[in-house]
């Protein structure tokens, strides 16, 4: 009888050990899944915040494995493995299109794959977006199917000397800020210069005599108005906040104070192939220099142009762009610092 009890006890201990072992295995599996998911998600993120584009060509017949390895080799994606897993999980392998593209390390794998799967069609719309630098417009046009050489030629100002908009631009300057954002029809035979000409023509139509007169009342030329409008475009995300921000910048400009715009400092750093920073010293850094930058810093919407032409009648002295997309205005440095500490963590850490 005693032997039977000891047998039962040993059996129970065996069951307990098995249960503990199963729990350990289950925990290990869950932990492994969690780690794998973390590695996968991390592999899909942008390589860094470098927004300069690199030309990338996919040859016809290239597999997703080949494409992933090429992208990783050019440091445009973090992980070839994560790229392939994403493509296969979304069943996109057959949709990856051969061609020449322009990508930057700041895009991230999902955005790059989205561009690679757009494909070419006989008729399409080419869109120039507000708030895009000229190098970004170049990348967008390449990703719309135009060759890099054709795009580079199309962005030469000399081709458009007959257009009214070019009369407002200093002769030596590029087309930065001169292209009006809109969607333009593209066919298989369209040259990118056609798109650029249409965009510049639209800009000329928006720089009306009334708008220029409003700029002049603020002691601005048409080009200076474009420069300030481009800063507003990048600084303030909500159109309803832009007239108030315009008042702040115009007051500082008229008083001979520094504009103190982060986005102009970032732009100067990006042009120099540096990490965007408010401390990088360039002719564009209005946190270190008085006056306006030498050129616009992006394409501008009509909303930003109108904000500079017709600023709000307010007494704000400061504003900070919050991480939530809202712009917070204040009249004193103390209020400004408090709002920056409360609402701006990610953006203000750059």
C-alpha cells in the first residue's frame, strides 16, 4: 500500500514538472514572437532622417529578394528581411514594378514599397504637393516615371524665361518655391518640362496685382512674399493658424529682429547634407541671422500666400508648433517657454 502511494506521488511530481516545462516553453514562444515582432517593426522604420533622395533602378525581372538586397545595400531600408516579409504578407511581390525611382533614407519601408507598386499607366496625374523642397519635387517626378536626366533638364529656369513668374525670381536662383502645387495630367509622351511650365504658369496666375499690392503694403517684393509664405507653409500645419503666424514673422522682420524659424535652419542643414538642426549655421538659419533667407524653402499654397498678404491683426510675439498639429501663440517669453514645454516634445527636440 505504501509503495502505491509513493508511485502516485512520483506521478504527480512528473505531471507538475511537465506543466512547468510547458509553461516555460509557452512563455519562450510568446517572448520569441514578441521579440520577432519588435525586430520586424523596427526593420520597417526609416534608416535615418536624411531626406536627400538617391536614384534607385530596378531591372526587369528582379525578384523581391534582389530588390530588398539592393535597397539595403544603398542604405535606403533597414532590413532586407523585413522588406521581404512585408511584401509577402501583403501579397505585393507581383506588383513590384521595374523602373527608375528616387528614394531617401527617411521614407521607411512601407512608403518605398507603396511607390514601387504604383506602376506606370498610359495616363496619370502628376501632383506637386505644398511644402515640398525642390529636391523632393525632383524625386516625386522621377517616381512618377520620368527619367532623372529629363527631370534635371526640366528644372532648369532658363527654359521658362518667357513666363511672368520668372520675372520675380533673381536670375541666379533656382526654381525653389516657384512651382505652384497642383495635379497635372501626364501621358506616356509627356515631357516633365510640360509639367513644370504648367506649374510655373499657375504661380504667375496666383501672383496677381492685388496680391503683389498687398505684399508691397507689408514692404515686401513678390519674391520676398514667396519666401515668407514658404516659411509659413512649413511652420504651421493648420491653415486657420497661418495669418497669426504671419503677423509674428512680419513684425519681427519689420523690427529687424531674427525670424527665429526652425524650418529655415533645418533647410540650410539639409542643403549642406547635414542632419536637420537649429544650430547649424547657414545663410538660411534665421535663428542666428536677421533678415530673410535668400530663397523660399518649399512650394507654397495659396493659403500661405494670402496669410502673408493679409496677416491677422493680433499682438502675438511668439508661437510654437505643437506635436498635435496645433500652433500655440503667446505674448511673452515666459508663456512661450511654458507652451513649448507642455505641447512640443518631439518637434522641439530636433
